[in-house]
């Protein structure tokens, strides 16, 4: 059985997320930030559906207002009902661990426009990186506002191939929890690299938005930024995790060099 989840289900939802804490960071992070009831004014809010078997919650399917869907299930019997519901809803992007997302991709009638196959990594043994004194790592609040907004727009447009503008960048800075840090690497006070904590749960910090300006690549800037965020996560008692394209061998090795290890595979499919 599948049905819309409500505030009355939060206890069971919390148990489910804790049981699958490494695989459900995006779900758990948005739930902690926005709650289970859909606030249609928030892009990170959405409708959460639960799959129940023998009266127990065994899967969660979330449709977010920004146009994405994130599924997770513990039993393969959920695939059919998830796929049927997904065909009735409007969405553009599906993201999730590969064992969950792949069968749901195959069950959709519409064609896949783009397919990102990534490794999902966690860091249990952080290895710090040092920088020359001429460089600095700074949180977004301490960086010149115009420079910060322009660099975030550059990162999303050039690094992540997404339509983005300063209004969305300002919203990104404003609409986040205290643990969702945004950090820059500065050279002469000018941003050259970016990284951020994009999702927070009771056990995990998910790092993303990692970008280095083209002329500054290959110098270990992102390693230094991500290592700094990992140490910050450790101070909160959280496990840092991130995703990296599996074919991007240099990036995989760079993250391994600061302590990350493989957990599972992760897919993002655009329809």
C-alpha cells in the first residue's frame, strides 16, 4: 500500500531514515529543514509518500516543489507502486542510490535525457590539507556579497550546467540551516573555488556544490575546501559524504586522498 505521509507518521519516518541514514540524506535533510507537510512556497518542500508492507513503512517517495523526485525503498515490491505514482506526477529529475533509482528509471515510459552515474563516498578518517599563507578559506558571510553571488552563479552555470542567476544565489545563501556552510577559497580576497554542505541530518553532512575556476584547477583548492568542511562536520559529530562522477578518476582520487571511501553508487536521471 502507498499513501501520502503526514505529521502523524513522523515517528515511523524517523525510524526508517535512521535505519537507512547513509542512503537517505537528501530525504532526511529536506524533512528536517522543511517538515513533512508541503509548503508550496518552498522549493525544498514537497509531498512525501510511504510504501507500507505488513503495516510497516518500507519505502519513501518524495516529490519536491523544485521538480525533482527522490525515492528510497527497502523491498523490491515497492517498485511497481512507486513507478505507477511517478507516471501520474509531474517531475523532471530523479535522484537516488543506484539499486533504487535504476529499476525506477527502467519502469518509466518517457525517455531519459541525461544520466549521471556517481560514486557515493563517506569520510571516516579525515586527512587535513594546508594552504599557502597567500590563500584563505572563508565562509560566505565574510566574503564580499557581490563577489560571492557572482561566483556562485558562475559555479552553477559553468560547473554544473544549470540555469542560475543572482536572485537564486541569494536565495541559496539565505535559505539554509546553521550547519549548511558555504565556503570559498580566496586568492587576494577574490573567490577561486567553492564548496558547501547541502543537506544535514542527525548523523550526516552531505557536501556538494564543489567548483574551482578554470584557471585555478589542479592546485588542490577543492581538496582543501572539502577537507575543511569535513573537519567542520566532525565538530558537529556528523559523517561527511559526497557524490562524484564515477568516470572522473582524478576527482575520485583527490577525495580518497583526504579520507573518503566508497559506500555505494548514486544516479541522477533527467527526463
